[in-house]
């Protein structure tokens, strides 16, 4: 689908203006009608493998930039890259992930936390809370699942989050990507454990305004991220943003099975988040990486209990070891 005659789902100039009204500086906003992966495209810009002056011929692109921005330079912090159709996104264990055109809000944002930043685990958590809040504003009550999923209250996936670290001389940069099921209809779903805003609100999806949803996410995410960076060595779990994450995380208080990267399983009750954003099991063990399966209450005492929610995220943090 070429959007030369179809408006893009996000008007970059309008988004730029709305962000400025909310005192959010988005140095550059890039939006394509189609691209393989917003994370890959933004990472290529960060690494200097491409520039925004290399205008593609295989897609329709719109760019809005603040005064003084040189499109030949590496994008600055809080630059946003989005698309109406991501056709080769990254899923769990290297799988590709895609949805039909113009049915999801898919974008990446660039973060520059600094060379001494070590609170990686909180980034997908605060991003999840920003998405959860925006989805709730759109009329769908939602919850968080550690470390990087947003679910309906009955456990169906609405969004997954992918964070990847890109090295740079001035310190690591983080490309943070999100894929939110917005206008998907039942026949579009990749599995029964997924849902969308349109399905949950019983609409055809045309009422889901991607631009409004995105500005809502950014209005929560960027202040929370600034708070995270300013906390430095302090315990961010005690911050206002950290408290919101805990309050809306359904994983906490739930008996879980953690499938570790080495293939072993850890069973226990998720009792908290530590200063790094790691999941605490039974008030004793901190887990920084792994697939978390919520166990059905009726099967809490069984070692081989089946998960109540499948952990097959639309997007996961495999490139930073689960969520770090």
C-alpha cells in the first residue's frame, strides 16, 4: 500500500505542534507508510549507516524537524520514527512480527540516558505504563505484565515493547520500540491470546486516533524517563513513576513460572520490583531476564501448572536479555 493518496495515520507536523504545546521537544519525527522495522531504521540512523537526507524511493515518508536540526546528522534524543505498516518487525527469539497495514501504532523513540546509566530494566516498565495509561484513556482498562507487555484485564495482549542498546562514543543510546494493536479485527489476530483497542471497544477501529494515542504515550513516557535518569543511583522503585508501574502490574502478587535464558524454570510468587527493575520472586530472588508465565490460581500448588497467559509477545526485549 502506497499512501501518496492516503493520509498517513500520523501527521508529523501536527504531532510536532501538539508535543510542543505540552512542552515536549521532539527534535525529529519521521513517518513512513511502510518499513521493515522502526527499530532497525532508527538504529541505522544512530549508527550512521543512513541519514534522513537519503530519501527512500520505496515508500512515502514525511519528516517534521525542529529549527536548527540538520537531517544529515544523527537524530537527537526523543526523535520518533513510526510507520503505518511494519512488515518485518522483530518478535520473540528472532521471529519476524507483522500485522496488516494501518491496523497498529508502531513506532520507536531514541533515548540517550548517559554513560553511567545502569537502570536499564526500568525503561520497558515505564514505557509499558505510558502505553497502559494511553490505552485506558482510549476506553480500554489494561494492566502491565513484567517486563514488557500491556494486556487487557482478562490477559489478552495489546502491546509489546522492544528495547535495544546502540553503542556510541558519548555513551549508549537506546532505541525503544512499541507495537500497539489498535484497529485489528478478530480475523487479523495472530492468536487467541491477543486483542486490540477496536475489539475491546467493539468498533471497526476507525475511531482509534493514532496521533492522539501517540501524543498521550509520549506525554507520560518522556517525563517518567527524565525522572528515571535524574534518580541516578537512588532507588527508582520508590519514585512516583515507579509506584505507578507497581500499582498497575498484574504480575506482582501472582504465582509465576519464569523460563530462564538457560532453559531452567523458576516457580514462585512475584513479590516486587527492585531498584534495577528486576522481578523479585518470593521476596528473595531477583530475576533480570526470562519469560514470565502467570499461573492459574487453581494450579498454584502444581509444579507443572500451565500458564494462564501465553508469553508470546508481539515484541520482546530479546536484544537486551529480556528487559535489561
